[in-house]
């Protein structure tokens, strides 16, 4: 996975949850709970929308748990330096 694709996935997840790039783990949890209550199938929401929200939540939480709290492109690049290195030296 390249830095660009990781950045795109993270930005898409932030957009799905309606979050800015500079957030905390608690911000993600609060927003997820709010959206889950609004879009849960048991409350008349769509299963597809709920899966999209859950998937975005899991991706962002995985990133925070294993890396850092910032989601800007420079931070993501620092967390995945090997992928930009491998792209530069690809034959």
C-alpha cells in the first residue's frame, strides 16, 4: 500500500465521519457513536451506510492505536516511509 492510497483512505474515512484532520481518539469515538445512533438499521437506517461508518471508524482507530493522532499527509508519510522509498527506487 502506498502513501497516496493510505492518505486517500484516511481522508475518505474522515469525510465519512465528518471529522477534521486534527482530532483525538475520543473525538472519533464520540462521532462514531453519534452517527451509529442516527444510521443504525434498527433505528430505520441503512445497513450499507452503517457499514461505511463502521469501516471508517475501524480504519481511523487502527491508525491511531498503531501510529499517531494526526491525519495530515506529512504525518501519514512519516508513518509509512518505506512505501515512498520503494516507489522512488522501483525498476
